[in-house]
C-alpha cells in the first residue's frame, strides 16, 4: 500500500516557507537593497509586476517575512543584508476589484492600525476615520485627491510617531494586486503626493511595496507621467529550466521520492515558465505514482488528468476566446504538428488557405495571448497544455 504523505506542492497559495522559495535571485538582491536604503532613511518604494500566476504574491510575502527579521531566504541566497536583520513594522492589504481610492486609503490605515495594536498590545492607537467617512459620503464626484492624501498622511503620522518610540526600522505598507484599483481614481497621483508629502515632513523610512499585473505600472504612468519615479518596477521573468527543476526536486526530496532524469525537462516544457503548473504537475505526479519513484508514465498520467480535469475549464475558456471559424482551424492545425514550433507553411496546407489569407487571424491570436511568434513564419502555443487539450477534445465547431 502507498504510504500517505503531506503534499509538498501547493498550487493554490503563495510560498510561505522561505526554504521552498526558488529562483528570483536578482529581484531579491534589489529588494534587500530597497530595505537597506529605507532603513537608512532613503525611502525606496517598489512594485513587483508580472502575469497572473508568475509569483508576485509569493515574492511580496517573502519580502514581508524578511523585513520582519526572518533571514532564511537571505542566507539561502547568500545575500548581504547590510545589517544583522531587519525590524520593520509592516501591514498587508489585499485590494478588492474596483475598490475606490478613498476606500483603499482607509483600508491601508485600518490594516496598519490593527497590526500595530496586535504587535504592541500596550499602545492601543485609535485613529479617527471621520475624515475618510466624510470623503466617502461625498457623492458629487468632488472627491479631491488632496483631501484623501491629507487624511491619509495625518493618520499615518499618528501611527508613525507611536511606532518610532518602539525603535523600529520603519514602516512597510504591503499592497497586493494594486492593479485592481482603476487608473481613473487617481491612484497614481495619490501615491506620488503621499510620498512627496512624507518627504517634505522628513519621514524617510515609510515605504509602499505593491504588486500588480504586468502593464499596471505603465497604466498608472498613463495618468501621471512620473509614477515610475515613485515606484521602482521589479518585473518577474519566467522561470528557467533550472529553476523549474529546483521547485520539483525540492518537493520530491522533501518526501523522499526519486525521479527519472527526463521529468524536470518534461515539466518545464509544459509549464511554460510559470510556477503554478509546476506545482500542479508535481502534486499530480505524486498522487498517481504507485511507488516512491516518478517515471514518464506518471508524468503522462498527470498531464492527462490536468488537461481533462483540473485545467479543463481554463483551457476551454482560452479556446473560446480565440474566436470561431478560421481561428479554430488554425489552432487545430497547430495542434496536429509534431513539434512545438509550427511553420506557417504547415498551417497553410492544413487549412487550405494562402498565408496572406489568414495572417490577420494569426495577428489576432497573438494579441489575445493564445499563440506567440517564435521566428519568422513560425508560431507556438503560449500554453502548451492547450495543444494537448485540442488533441484530446478537438476544437470548437460551429455550423454556419
Ligand atoms: N519562487 C517560487 N518558488 C516556488 N513556488 C513559487 C514561487 N513563486 C510562486 N510560486 C508558486 O506559484 C503559484 C503562483 O504564485 P503566486 O505568488 O500566487 O502568483 P501571483 O501572485 O503572481 O498570481 C503558487 O502556487 C506559488 O506557491
Ligand atoms: Mg497574487
């Protein structure tokens, strides 16, 4: 009988244990520098950007853990902290979809206040939210950003003065998924004005550390050209083959499993550099394995389960998003090709159209992030699992 074990993979939540965090060496170095600068009164705000599922919340969380004095990650990466350990006070706010700016500002203060009250039970800071309530009540679209900034900084200073007495390194306000606030709320002006105001008031060790979907920072810049001078952008790249291997092997080793040499590369080629599918593959391979060794058959079984079950709806959505008719034919042709990289010539022959008769469709599929251009006249699926899905279920056929 197969022994029960704790699954070392966790596709549904950010990395909490620093020892299970892989890759991101350069970003961690940059982040440690921002902490060091901030502690030394040279505030460095930053935003971690990347696609959905690339690992933004995980890195944000690791930053928080490090900023509160847990050094495992820095040790593992051999990063010079510049100090023995950090001792920031930090709060965490998850932005909700479509949240208003005044409500976000209030949440940031409320979350910070509750953190302070939890950590220093003797302090019991009480903030008067009357000003925010007043702004929120104002329905005639006359919510001035200046008023929100004023209320925000006023409340922040009350907390700051109390925290300062406790000789902390400073305050870090973590904001996950900042892109959920609409650009039109004036969110980028808000952060710019707050950071300038803090600077004028000689408060140099409070920072904002946010995360947002790729393009979020550029979108923010659209409204206020100098936002990129407030927040430093830390973009997250795709995981390399080596990093993918590290995530897998760390998991397997944790529970004493061995694996065929080919498994890390196979997993890499089907996860397209995203950590989430790596965790899904890892977890599924362990669950289908009948001994303590992962072989290619386990990989194939896991892939089948992912395509036909775990990821089925998501893949179906991508296929629907592609559009009908010619779009489906192109994808069907691409799925038939024996290699990952498909020449245009092959697609042309399969769908019986000249290349110039469907080049606009190819362009649309690229814009929709379904396929990508590998080289001149060579294309590939962005999510390799979509190819498997089409091979299994076919494409969407609608009779005209
Ligand atoms: N550096 C990493 N090492 C190992 N697993 C990671 C890493 N970064 C992210 N993951 C895993 O990938 C998945 C997606 O990560 P998450 O941080 O939630 O992404 P995002 O916030 O960008 O959507 C989660 O299962 C998480 O545990
Ligand atoms: Mg996230």
